[in-house]
């Protein structure tokens, strides 16, 4: 299983409106289609989606302009090509928002860093929408969240335990 950070900006660099994770978190559907040729243009992100994104992978929902993690969710599909752009892997599906673990208030990168956790996936030079989270960084993120927000630590345990039960029952299995 991989862990990814999927980065979104509400305000684009060109001044236009981007996208906010609150849109996904407010959804009530079964799964959520994410990406497309207008959204995911980075060749590195497309490579990650093609070669690495797998159903069941974990996703940190990162709002770049707020420098905060809003939720934890899972991939509902492998990465795939948008029909309008064959050969460009720029799409994937996320599980329904009801299966996510929202962080309220969001966990800020400043909080992580103030507590000795400085994951590479949130450092300068990590442009693109989809970025891998290194195993040791993932462990440090979880440890730090549990330390700074004990109530969130308990909810994380419940979420992971519930996810294991769902996968064992035959739902959300890889490929």
C-alpha cells in the first residue's frame, strides 16, 4: 500500500479559482472522480498516477494554500487515463467522503514542524498534484498527529480498524 498527498489550491497562480477539499468532503456519492487534463498537468503527477496509484492506497488531503491536511482517505481505483487524453494518466477515484477521516481543525504543516516532523512531501520543490509520502515520513506524521491531538489519535485507530474490517469483508481490496 502506498501513501500519497494530493495537493489542491483554492486560488490558482494565475488568479483563477482552483479547488478546495471541502468540495469532496461535502459529497454524498459512492466515490469521487478526481483529476482530468485541466487539473493534473504535471508529468511527475501523471507518472505517479500511472505507475503507483493503486486502489486502497492512503491519501492525505492537503490544501496547499492553507498549508494544512484536511482529511485522510483512500483511493477507490487505480490511476487511469482520461478519455480525452489517451496516454495521459491524470484520473483516479477516491472512496466516498463518508469513508474519510476529517481533521477538524485541520492539521497544519507548521504544527507538524513545531513538533519535529518535517515530511519531504511538504517541502519546497514538491510541485504537482500527486506526490508520494515516504514510509518513514508517514510514520512520523501519524506519530506527531497522535502526540499533538490525542483525540484525533483515537479516531485514527478507529478509522484504520474499520478500514481493515471493510477490506477483510471483501470491499476495497487492491486491484
